[in-house]
C-alpha cells in the first residue's frame, strides 16, 4: 500500500493537507514505534583485541549492563571493571575456552585486556541491560598492565 495525500490551497496562501486513511494509520504506527526504536536491544559481538591493547565497553551510561561471553581465542584475557570515579577492580582472568557472566554497575566500564604481547585475543559476547549509548573503544595498555613477552 502506498500513502497518498493531496494539498489543497487555502485562504491567504496557506496549504492544507488531506491525508488518506492509510497515511494516518502509518503515522499513528510510527508515532507509537518511535519510543521503541530509541531503546536498543542486546548486542552480540565477535570481538578481536590486538596484542598490547584493551577493549573498553561502557563508561558513563545511565544503567547497569551485563556481559555474557566466551573466550573463543588462543590467549587469556583479564576483565576489569573501571568505576565512574576512576578506580578499578579486577573481575578475573578468562582462559581460552572460558565463559563469564558479569554485571557492571551504572556508569562503569568493562575493560577486556589482552594478556598476550604477541597474539590477538578473540571473544564472543552478548551484552544486555543498559545498551543504549554504550560506548565501545580500544585503548593501549597502561605501563603497569603491559603483558610480558
């Protein structure tokens, strides 16, 4: 079905639109769907992290989020929570083949650190919760966290 409308010239040069029933219904559906489009659902990702890097997920978001993941690569990764205030908490090491199910607090970021100095890390992740406007970026490792060769 196609929406159709006709413009009718009105007094003083104004235009009035006469919309068909299909157009009005489509507009009503769109108006109801817009709030749902603003909310995002789960994020599924096959994540690659270069040697000497860490992946940062979140930071500054308005709600908590949950990460379920499997280390599908050949190297171990460390998962760290960086709180909104800047302090960090190690949440553990995920060996190859290991699985994790972690929740991160409002405003915090999940840091996924590649523990290898020479090999790429690989993970399969599913992120749920406050995924709306969830930041994602890579960072070099601070000197204190650089992996040994």
